[in-house]
C-alpha cells in the first residue's frame, strides 16, 4: 500500500497549487513504487509528472513574472570535467550533483538533497564557472542575480524585490547564483551599515533557508 503521508501530501499540495511541494511528494511516491519493484506503475507516474503542465496563474517563466528584471537566465553549457579543481572541491561538487540525481531515493527516506552552496575565493577563481557547471550537470537553467535590478534606493524596496525573486524561482528547478554575494550579504554587526541593509541580510538568510532550488 502507498504510504498515507505521501498521499496526504500529494492531495494537500495539489489542492493548494503548491507546485514544488506537489513535485516532491510525487517524486517520493515514484521512488517508493520503484523500491517495491512496481516498475510499470513507477514509470507511468514518472511520465505523468514529466508531462504535467504548470497550473494557470503560476509563474511559468521568469520572463513573464515580476522578477524578469532581477535575474539573467542562461542555458549552461560548461561541464564539470572542463574545470580545473582541487580534489576536495571536485569531490564535494560530485557529491552534490549525485544527491540531486538521486533525490527521489533520498526523499523516499525523508531526506532532502542539499540546496545551498557558498563559494568562497578571490575574483577570477572560477566561482561563476563552477555554478554554471553545477547547473549543467543537474540539467537546469542558470539564473544570475542582477543587482542593478535587485537593490533599490528606497526603504524596504530591496527586501520586497528579494521576496519577489525567491517567490518566482520557487516555481521551477534552477540554479540561482548570487555573484559578488557581498553586494548584499553585509555583516549584520557592521556599525557603518544602516538598519535597511541589516533587514535585507536577514531576509536573504530566511529566504535562502526556506528555498529549495530543485
């Protein structure tokens, strides 16, 4: 029998038009059926999920959403094998990619793949290239934040735009890349910063914690 919690999650997310929650519940259900060796049913469920259309009123693409001016979207082509990386960085990246390729299995055990990565290094060190390679390996678009559109001059404007950005990208699998992250991620204890930038950082931390990229 199908687990009651999965059926309940599937119905609740579908009724509430929560596309991301619906997909997670469906993927967990597919993984469970595969584990039971119900290959035909799992295949049918997977096909149905793949061909399922985004409900009307949902944000189908960022180009049609309020977040259109906040990100630059590109189809990544760079592969991980093309990059020169340290052994530790390469292995960590491979582990991350594998988690997303096997997310159905992880979710069937109540575990989520990792969705947040902090890349640290000097300018020109390859952070952007690595973000693109990760997007390529998990077969999703690369969305790079445009700070000229994100950061506003009025009180509360940047936080509002950031909320809009995260609400939009939650509707689709992607890699959301904050290049030059220190443009918004200032230290909250910095006495030279205003209360506005502290609210922006707090909002960013909360959104990043709640946001699941794929």
